[in-house]
């Protein structure tokens, strides 16, 4: 798979997210409609299509709960469900991208991890704290 798997227009969105939270029927329909666009957007950000699909399902479950809360509290209904869902998806995917950058940065920059060394007087860290090793033996 040189280019990676491309989602087709008939991609299926699960009626529950990875944690088992149900997605309401209107939100599930909106998720089905935006699935192709959402997964392609994830691929542009170097997110695996399966991860993007999981994030879309998680966003759909969150939107379902938000709509239920709005209905229970007599708040204004969501006017454009597809746009609302896509925005929730973008928030989750942006968080995933930031997490990837943080992990990649910690791996590629050794100075990001604390330095530990042994000096004559004891164990030192990059902050030059000294722990007297002679007291450990007593």
C-alpha cells in the first residue's frame, strides 16, 4: 500500500464509539455524510484513516450527548448538524496532531528528557541536584 488506503464514499460509521457510547440517529446520518471528507482531512494531516474514523465516531458520540443536553435544558437546537459535527471532529483531530508532535519531539530531542549522571559526590540530574549516595548504604 504505497499511497495508503483510500476510503470510499460508502464508508460505514459505527453506531457506537470505541468506548461503547451510542450515537443518535440524526448524528449518525450526519457522520455518514461527512465521513469521506473527514477521513481525507485526517490523511492530509498524516493521521491514519482508521484513527480518523475512530475520532469521527468519538466526535459523533460527543455531539449526540451535547444535543441531548441542549434538548433537556431547552437551549437553541443545532442549526447545521454536519458543520457542528465536523467542527467537533476537527477539535479532536487537532488534539491528536498536537499529541503526535509532542511525542515526536520528545523522541527526537534528547535534551527534552532529563539527564542523569553520576559524579564523585553522588547522583546528579540536569538541574544539578545532588543526591548523596553515601547515605543510601547506611
